[in-house]
């Protein structure tokens, strides 16, 4: 089995695949102070509960955007699981796509992995919209990654507003029908829900105008369920696109 690890700023996803079949999927909060041994105990216990053993693992591939966690994941692989991990971003790993941005080494591993998955799973050109710690739009035309847009994440923006404005409580965002709020909570929900819906549609339309192309839009990430049917743009929802991209990349590596 292949262990695919997607380490983001908020959560780390560990997924086990046997061929193209997902056997298990777990997530844990990203905490740079957590040790490799802690990850090992947590992971092996969950595997045991699922009837899976470490000796069934044949490989490990990692996409990581948190430098402080890098050495912990490498140690988990090498010392804890006796595996040599494949790491997206290493020179010997060819993603099979061109990266057409000013500084290719600055492209987030997760964003490149998403582009690989979009290339193999959808018609191109494509825009991958990821609701993570940041809200990102990535543009893939033919076999080339052209960069994209990074906007503040929904949860991060909500938390910042409540932290800085004493009279605004922490709230959960949910779909609403009315635009005008009749209390503080409904007003904040409206601002974020309709504000982000408008941001999404506007940015996608600007990308179309700038490139002169129509795009397949794929959405993923924490708030994708909330917005998938609430924007004007028709979009495909794929919550596991990063993990699927890692599986695709693992098959490219010889």
C-alpha cells in the first residue's frame, strides 16, 4: 500500500491506497511542535483499528507546505516506517507538467499536485479553486501551470474579524438566502457568504477575460461544500484532488 501525505497549514491528511482504491483516510491538525514519534503512534494506532499493519506499506509520498513539519514527516517515514519517502519538490521528481511562473520553486507543493490531478482527471484548461487556509485559484492550460491567485482564507478571515472586533462573536459560516442581515451574526454571515461567492465568480470571470479561454472549474477544500452550489460558475467538486494527485505522481516516478 502507498501512504500519501498532504500537509497543509491547517491539517495533515494521511491516506492509504492500494492501487487506485483508498483503504483509509485520516487527518490531524498541523502542529509544528508534534514529534515524529507522536505521528507514528497516532498513525499506527489508527491503522491497527482498521485492521492494517505497517508491514503492508510499500511506499510514501509527501506534499508539504509547512517547512517546520518537513523533518518530522521524513523521520516518520525513514525511522518509524522504514520507508524512503518521495517528496514533491525534490529535483528528482518530475511532475510531468510545465511550470510557467517567475520563480517555480515558490509554487506550493499542494497547488502543483492539484494541477497534476486536474490534468489527468478533467478536460483542460482548468481552474482549481481550493478553500484552505488561503483561498487559491490555480490555472492550468494544456500541460502548463500558469500560477493563479491567493486570497485570504474564509476561516482565517472570520477568526481575524472576531479577534479584532470586540462586539463580533465567533460564528460558523453557513449558506443563507437573505442578503440583508437583521442582527450581528446574520450580517456577518451574509458578508462572508455573499462576499466570497462574489469574489469567486468575479476572479474566475477575470481569468477567462485575461486568457480568452473557457475553463473547467474544480473546487476543493474546507468550505467547498458550502460554495459548490452557491456560485454562478458551474463547478465540479473533488474533495480528494490533492491525494489523487499524489497517487498520480507516485506512478510517474520510476
